C-alpha cells in the first residue's frame, strides 16, 4: 500500500534496469559516505511521479516505493599509498569575471550502476503499457538522481512491468539490494552494551588483536552478520515549522521550511536470492507531524 497515495490501488511494479549515473553525491550524510543517500533515490521517484501526474496520458497514475539494487559503484577518490588517507577527486569550476572563485561547494562524487523497482498505483490498462514504459524510460534520463546525471540505461529492456515483484529477482542480478538492518543494530547494542551511535561506529571498525604466539588476527562486529553499513534514514525537526517565504535563502521559498538533523540507522546489502519477499525491500517516505520526523522506511 502506498504511504502517500492511499486512495490509489496498486497496479504492479516498474523495473528500470541498469541505470548508469555519473557524479552522484557520495556524501550520504554529515557522518557517512560511499553509496548515495536513500532519500536521493526516493526523491527522484517522487519527482518522476509528479512528472507522470502532469502528463496528458498518465495523469491518473502515481509512483511510490523504491527498491534499490546496486550493481557497480566507483567513488571518485584518491590516495597516495595504501597507508594514506583518501581524498575526493574534485573539479575546478570556472572563475568569475573578476577572477575570483565561484561560491560552489564541491561534494564527493561517485559513478554507479543501479536497477530500481518502483510501485505503480492507479488504474492501468493493458493498451497503455508500452506508452508508459517509453514515457518512464525517457523521463528518468532527463532528471537528476542523487545529484548525478543519468548517462545510460539498459539497451534491451530499459523499463519492464510486472504485476508481482518476486518473479523479477533475475532482473536484479548481479547486484545487491539495500535493506534495513535495524534489528542487527539493536542486537549489537544489547550484545556489546553500546549506545546506538557507538554501535554504528563499531560496524566501521576492524580490531587487530595480538595472539600469544606473536601473530595478529582481525575481529569485526560484522562477522557472521552480513554486509552491514551505517546509513541515514531521514531527518528530525529541531525547530518549529517556518511558513513559506519566511526563511531567507531557502531553496524552495514556496514551501514551509524547518531546520533538521540527520537520523541514522544500520543498512545491509543483501543478494536478491537471499530475500524471501522483495516487497520488504521497498523504501517509502513517511512523515510524522507530531514528532517532526521525515523518514525513509521499509515496511
């Protein structure tokens, strides 16, 4: 069921294969980097849904829910040697007319290839199917995804439709699907008697332990738990909601604004064949007005 379109019945799923994205923002939060933030993909699908709603032929359809399968990723970074710290490869922007540097803050970038599954809602007729797939294939390449530019899509079957999602596991191979691992985070907190923040940091640590015979071995809290990664899952409001047009230098002054802080959790990259029900792999945007929570969650 759609979280933002409850009055629209689900009509199935669209699978967008092998999207090649360049220069996506690899800084997913103030504390994490690597794969782009989930909100970058969920937001791109929401923008695509608004484009769909404004079209003449598909204004009765909506999109909600995003499954993210990453096939390949290359972070644009460099280090002098294996013992050096990484630094991001950044561009040099053109100078202004007076010779000064433009006020552009460079972010870390990555190139990646992903496949997406998107829930489609509304009344979908069979004769509309080919036109809808062409529309989605065209529009998805005309917008940004996680700050990056779409430079390619699967040549043979860029967009396909399926009434059910579990029959489409082969469409996400070879890749890994991003899942919520909050249960693993809770288990680590209880096992090691750590705070949630300390537990997240612990997943990024490899301990080098000396043995009695003078050798060393490595230990990680992730051993036996799968491919765990700290991820941002939304925002917590830390100020009252500010009316539209009242906040100076707002990116979108036509909408209300609010100061927020990032909320973190634990994610897990899982091979598609290890997921019993792919419906649990879809990320949805939710809003809790009472607690000022803007979240991206899996059911």
